[in-house]
C-alpha cells in the first residue's frame, strides 16, 4: 500500500513510531497523534484523566510539547446516564489543563460501547525530534514508570486486587510523562518511546528490529508495581500479554533463570506507561538522578549493544 507523502514529512507511516511529525518551518515541526479506548477503571472521572494522559504521552515521547487536543467520544446514550460522560470529559479537561493543553473541538458518536480519548497536536524543533530508531551503541536505557498495569487491571476485573494497589495503579496511569520529558530534554537523548499496548518488550522490538544493533536488559533492574508478580504467578495475564509474546518472542532471548512471571510482566500491555529513554552512556547516571526528582521509580534497565544484532537479550 502506498501512502501520500510530502518533502516536509519528517516521520510518517513508512516506519512504526509514536506519532507523525511534519515540518512547518525550519524552526517548527508539528506532531500529531490520536488514541482512545474503552474504560480500564470503574470511576469515570479517573478514566477521563487516564485516557487523556495516555493520548498526550506520544507527543512527549517524540520530544515535543502537546498544545491542542480534540475529544473523541463513543457513548451508549440509551443505556448510560449522561452524567457519566460529563465526569469522563471533566477528567480529560482537568488533565489537559494540567498539561497546558487547549481543547479546540471534538467528535462524538452513539455506540453500544463506551470509548474516550483525544487527538493531540504538539510542537517540536525539527532538529530535536526523537524517534524509536535513533539509539546508538553504548546508550543506556531508562524506564520512567513501573510495569504491570495490564496485569493489575486484570486482577481488578477478577475482584482480586487490593484497594491500595487499585489506587496506586490508577494514579500511575493518570500521571503525565510531561515532567520526565522536560528533564530528558537537557541530556543527550538519542531515542525515545512510551510503553503502552505492546508492552516493554514489544515496544523495544520495534526499536531493535532491522537496526543492526542489539539491546541487553537486566530483568531485576526493571521497575514493577507492587503485587504484580503475585498476580502474574496466579495466571492473571491479559489477552494482550499473550498476543504480545506470540508476536515478539522470536526476537527475545531469555536466560533460563528468569521466571515465567517476570517474562509475562515484560510483555504486559501498559496503559499510559512510562517513557523508555535511550541516552548516551556517559550521561545516564546524571539523567537518572534528575529523573528521580520527578519520577521516583525511574531506573536504568539496560544498554544498547553491537551484538547480537536485531535482538533483545535478557539476563537476571
């Protein structure tokens, strides 16, 4: 399939990335993204916050700043009270206000299944666009949020999650990646992505496949939300986690000592997950120290290697 193109298109559909980028002037590029989904928490206000934070995350991952947004709503008006929609929209508006983003419009349809999200436009200097493929040998990889949101949400649906972990995961998903993005802008970052539906290893695979480089990860260094390994050990793995493994396990080498539960967490689909930042190795400790001030769970989890090419290697 051939897509329309333009000489000013910096990032388009010819490669998998977090958002599209179009150069407007020599000093300004526009970033565009869209994301919406069904509720992953029961509280409509928190659902609105999470959906908005998730949609804006792609802009931060590309090195940009979100500026305008449009609501996308599918609502079962005959089955659900309109007050639910008002709470969802308010949650989204409050999260946009926090991010200094202006709501400029939107579109709604009547649907049997509730959905909400945003189309977001942001800005970046054309020379400061971050993509998934820019990493270099010796770069260190930093993850800014802990994993496990998909597994915890599965436990919530099963009625097995504690009130504390439900509160914790909701707050983590509603947290903007804005502050982490602001911090990384001051360091020699070569590539970035945000961890969402494909899970950590799925998004990593998008970076490493056909790159001519490899990625080595220390499983013990990866931040994981409380209780997640217990739920994973109980088999509370979302369907998306199994699909992620089936799709990408061919490029992943696990050392035998890594437990299956840990592997499942690394494939777990995330909602509004953290940034995965590839930074020059000599600056990684300084960047991590700065990130810790705004993202306490941030951790260096691995590095970019010359071998094995196009593969992800995991050690304990």
